[in-house]
C-alpha cells in the first residue's frame, strides 16, 4: 500500500508540480526507472485489455470462418486410402480438388485447382493441370514462388498412418484440431501484453536519450547547466502527460502518426521544467 501511495504521489507531482522535479533529482536514478516501469505496466494493462476486447471477437470469427472453409475444401465423394507407403482414391484420375474462392485473391493468385491426383502425371503435365500440387505415384510436385519443387512421396507418407480418409473423418480431424484454438485467447493476451510493455518501457528508455539530447541543446541557452542524466530524468517524468494522452488516444482508436506530437509535447514540458523549476541565480 505504501508503494502504491508513493507511486500515486509521484504520478500526480510529475504532471502538476514543477517544483517537485528538484526533489526527483535528489533521488537515485533507479527511482525514475522504477516509476517508468510501473507507469508502463499500468499503460500496458489498459491498452492490452482494450485490444483484447476489441480484437478477440474478430479473431474468433476469422478462425471459425477458416475452419468452415477448410472443411468445405474436402470433396464429399473423395476417399483417399494410404497403404504400404502408397495412395489410391475412389475417383477416376486425374482428380482435382478445386481451389476455394476464399483463397483466390488478386495479391496472391492461385491456380484453378488446389490438388490434382494423377498417378501417371509428370512435370510436363503440371501446367495443363492448373494446380498448386500434383500428386503422382512417386512424388509431390509443388508450385512455389513460380518454381516447381519435387518431393519424394515416400518421405512424405512415412509418418502418416495407413487408413482411409473421407469427408467425415476429415471433418472430425479438423474439429479436434480446432479445440486447440481455445488456447489462442490467453496466448494472444500474453503476446500482446509483452509487445505493448516493450513499447511503453524498453522502447521509451531509448527514446528518452533523444529527448535528453534535445533538452541539452536548449540547456545551452538556459541557466543553470543541468547534467545530461538529470535531463534524461526530467524528460522521463515530463513524459507522464504525453503517455496518458497516448493511452487515451489508443483506447479511443484515434491516430496521429503523421505528427510527432508525443515527442514535441514531451520536449515542451521538459523545457518548462528546466525554465521554471530548475532555474537558479547565476
């Protein structure tokens, strides 16, 4: 509780009291770093919670849609049998599995067929098959980056159990696999929190060097001469107001990326501290 009260006091003083900045410089440098760490944790919690609430439903809808698209890709009539490291199908060859419309985009154009089964198919048949993958009796022919890759079928099938795959089994496998998606929410939350905290804390520790350098230039024309490490700490605590505003804008979904408002506001507040709180007689 004492630490919480201390943080609240430092937080309020950093945004409302110029004279408090003199007291800050009488403390250890680690005092300011700890303050930024706690401030970053709070900002991270707010921003992460907002991202989680706004983005998770869209992520879940995307996963559900993709699951449905994958299931629809497998033809109702197709059965694929694997035995003795070989394959067979219950349909006349060549047999094509069409590329789903959802995968066809202008950015990544895909051929008409996703997979073509043709035991007698060769490299020469690939273009006519208009497919992404051609499966013949010995190889997988795969089109990748406008190049044709050949993978031995035996090596591909060695870890796949023998049996027959049909639409029902395929659907069950996808449904079982999709159960893993329940872990996506906490994973998404943890990863997001890590990246947001790095942005608010680690990135800002480096950013403050440039703030201190800018204040140092101004300090050349303002008395007294303040040490660089103190200018760094002034910039750090003066960053409280811009950081609060940034969190508010992120939650509100407002962006001013074209204007370096954060840096400019941080500098202005730092200069005010230098001219008002740090000024002493010559």
